[in-house]
């Protein structure tokens, strides 16, 4: 670099440093004020709303406790957020801490002053990529007033393999990774209540802070896991009979594989094959209705009949956690794949990892207390009333 190049680089870093310090001094503190968002079901996901930029642009994103970043669609056929129109927008260069936090393999950089280009790959193979950026964000408070939470780091996505068919235009990452909303705002508690998707036009609320509902049975986070929400699943019960599962089938291995994760962004619960086979066998024996395979490879166990037939013939399925039990409704155990064909709303995992999806979390207040390190489950009659 020439002397002039070094001066330019130092000036550029100074401006970025000023913006960074300013954002720190204006960043929202969850102990001072609570924030919230309406959540509505759409195409197997749950959509939240917030605003980005100056002037604010409203964004609808899917709520994802298994995602480590916030990202917004910026440049596709119908961009939602145009960074050129936001006076408070900025991008992170390759030598920034935020870019470094992404980790090797998730960022692309040629020169240290170049914009940091991120790429995040999800477990289902879908990807999002674009420029790692920062801008002002705003959420509602519990009284529905808009609250400025300061500058947050996010992905300004110019490519996503997600095939959005509704209002979705990004993701609100709620894991415990550094670039998630939870970590950036140092949120200690949050909770949500997911309405049944057939409750058309209805929704509920996602609460952060003191309004979060932490009640009912509580199960601790798995020790040694500080990124996602792993818990201990002890077993599964059908009626009053425990499903005979292999011992330790849901444990994390010493090399970091397996385990049981709570995830709002996964639609159906995934069970590793050994557990899935045992559950299907037990349901086969317990339910006296005509059985057949489903219309796709995903649904391996289906029953013919009306919903009333299913309700009277099928015993309750209960997930038994360490310290909590989640008793599933028939509507959160089975889906009507075709008229009169009810299929188990759980899927075989071809990996060692098992995931508790959002269908099975419906009509429960699910709370996350990061100070107490627990997930809580409290059943409700109808999430739409909250």
C-alpha cells in the first residue's frame, strides 16, 4: 500500500469505528424496555414483523430459534429492503469483528477493506448469501408502539434458495450465536405461542424481556451447548405406555453429533430412525384404524377415517423431557394429507440429530430463560387469545 492508501484505509476504519461505537451507545437494553412482535402461521413457518432502516421499511421474516443470523432479502426479483434508500445503512468490511465472527467457510473476502460477503447454509441444504451489514432496527413493544433498538448486524441477502410463497422476506435468527437477535440485544428471556395453522387469519405474540411467559414444566438446556437449544428427551409415551426406545438414543455424542433440539423454524418433528421405527410400531399396535402409507415418502404412517374416528381411536402422544412433559393434541400429532387420510406429523431423520418442530409446539407457551438455562412448556386452550 502507498502512504495515501494507508491514510485512506485508516480514515475508513475510523469512520467504521465511529459508527460502531455510536451503535453501541444507542443499542437497546432489554432491561430498560420490552419488545414484541405479532406471529402468524404461513406455509409451515411462523412469521414475525419488524422494521429496518431510515426511514423504516417493514419486514416479514420467519422466526427461527435454529438460525444464527438475521437476514433480509435485499436484491432479488422483488427486493423488500433497499439499502440505498436507508440513510443509516452500512456494511461491514472484511477486517471487522462481525465478519470474523461468521467463521471460516461462511465469509468470502479478497481485500480487507472489501465488503464482507457471507454465506449461511441451513440443515435442509437451503442457503442465503449477501453482504454483512448493519442498520437501525425497530420492533413493537407490548402496547404495540414502535421501539428503536439501535443498530443491529444482519445479512443483506442478494441470493436465497428459499422459495417464499407468502409474505416472508427473511429470517429472524434467535439462536445463541453472536449474530442472532438474542445475542446482539443481550436478551435474557423470550417466549412464543404458536396458533394452529387452520385458525385462519389469527396470530399470537412473540415476547422478549419481562413479558416473556416462563411457566409450566421446565427442562434445562443441555450443558456444554451454548449455540442452539438442545434439551434432554427422556422418552415418548403413547397413552400410558412408554415407547421402547434404545437407551440414550437422543443423547449428544462426544464428537458433537445427535441430540434433541427445540426449533421453531422446523415444521415437523424429526426423529432419528431407530426412535422413529419404534414410534411407528407402537402406534400401529395402539390404533385400530385402517392403515396405509402416505402420499409422499415423508409420511410413512397414515390412518383412514374421519377426525372423530382418529380422536376416539388414537391415544395421546406425550414427549417426556427432563422436568417437563408435552402432551400433543390430535391436531399436532397428525395432519390430513388427503381428505380422510391422517398422517403422523413427524418425519424420519437420516441423521443422528432429532428436532422438536413447530407443529408439535402449537398451543403451548414455549419460553426460553437464558439466565436460568431452561425451556418451559405451558399448555393453553388457544394461542390466538394471547
